[in-house]
């Protein structure tokens, strides 16, 4: 860790006031947003549930944005280029945290939100690819709160990021996270509908 003026840096990556600190906060905070529509569903406030569900979906890409911290390990981008063990462990750990938060939220959503339960596989795939694209837009400068408050900004940034390179990355990462996220859904289905039903 080092301090440069008012900034706190970790191997060249800003931690505070912007950077890793807010990234971790937003990724973990997205889990809190999920409990809002779940709570409104229990109260049968479905209009509010859909509205808060939209807010949650717009925050979900923050988890995959955090997962993409692994790029500093595999790319020479003047951050952790020396590949010191501390840096590798830190950035790999952040990537695992982001993936874990995403997988957990998708599992909770497709198994508990009524409008996603009907087709868990499709919902998982849509959330995976949509969140991956949201994370790509984050790499291109879009803030998740800007996307919530001003939805047309998503279209603006999408037009800027709509290149063969970013699309290929989206397909690759989207496929990876969708397969990871489908695993617990499949396991739950097997347990509930297999030859030995577990209650």
C-alpha cells in the first residue's frame, strides 16, 4: 500500500477514494439490493417487487466487474505487473469474491423470485450474459447508478463498446459464469426430483 496525495494505492491500483474500495462495496451491496424484491414478494407488493428487481438487476454487474480484477494478473497494464505473490493472491481473491457473490445472487433469484422461477435455466443464462455485458460497460466507464437513474446511458455506452473484441470477451466470460451459476441450480433440481427425494 502507498499513499499518493489523497489516493491510496495497492500495486498501482487505486483503492480509495475510487477503485478497489468502492468496487468491493458495490459488489457486496448488490446482495442487499436483492433482498428488497424478495421482501416485497412476500408482502405481495408485486409492482414494487418488479421496480426493485430492476434496481437489483442493474447492480448485479458490479459483482462481475469485481471478478474481472484477475485481468491485472494476466495483462501487463502497469498494475501488479511484477506478479508478486501478495498481488496475485489479492487480485485472485477479489475475482473469486466477485464470482461467488454473483453465483449466490443468481441462485437466490432464480429459486425464490416468482418471475424467474418458471424457467431457471433461461433466467440464469440471461442474467449471466446481461451482467457480463454490464461489467464490460463498467470497464468502458459506465457507473451502475448512472444506468439505474438514466437508462439511455446504457445504450450510449453499449454503442461505444459494441466491437468484435468486447463481444468475444462477453461471450467467453458470459458462458463461463453461466455454467458456474447453473451448477447449484442443477444440483438442487437433482436433489428435489431424483430417485431419492430430499425434503
